[in-house]
């Protein structure tokens, strides 16, 4: 986790000069850039009866936030039918903000995508971030070639046409005319 915790000791009745020391070596009422853990403090001022000690505990996420990205390829070459779905698979604290490459809306799903790379950065309610990336796959362009056998006798029904299909997204449907 990040070392971004803070602790502040507020004392309402003091007799200057006040002295506050912390177990991490910090002095003064506030210490910052803290990792999760327990920090003790010692307080004293001009009156010995005002002296006291105590502790504060800084908590943080128990596991780092991990984001996964699942992509759906485009349906046809040159189309923008791809999709990407982000999910927080561990760690993190709601609410989540989703920042997509390409400026897609703040949503866990980005739709109407063209083929190519896509990335997401998720920011959680604690301002922690995690990123993932993937690729929207493309389909090869649909190509049809024919092998023909010419009818050797007029209208004998022995001619053939065989379609050879590649690319696109099977299964294929042919409409002969």
C-alpha cells in the first residue's frame, strides 16, 4: 500500500510550550506519509500534570487492488463492435472511477470499440489505482472465391460451383442466385 496516512493529536487545554513526540521520530501535532501501523505519542507542556501518552492506528487495504480486463473481438472486419469489461478482482474500496484510453465514459464496460489496444485505470474510494490492458481482436476480411466445373452438356445438371470462404466470423450462410 501507499504511505499516505496522517495522524493529528488535538489537545484542547495546553500550557505553552507544548511538546509532542511520535514513535516514528516525528514531532509536532501532525505526522504524515504514514504506512499502516500503530504509532505512539508522548505529550507534555509546562504543567507536568498535563503529560500523557497514547497511540493511534493507521489502517490500510489488506490486499492491493487488482483489475482484470476481458475483451470481446469485433464481429466483422472494419466494424466497431468490440467490447471491453473491467472488474476489480481483489482489494479496492467502492466507489470506483473508470478511466479508459480513448476517453470512453466512466463505466466498467466500454462498447462500440474498433480493433486495437485498450487500457483502463480504476481509482477506488481510497484514491488507490490499478490498471489493466488488452486488445480488441480483429476479424480477417471476408473473402469468397469459387471453383467452377462447367456443364459438359447443355442443361445436363452436371455443372458445379464450390465456394471457398475465409475470414469473417463463422458460421457462414450462402444465398445462391
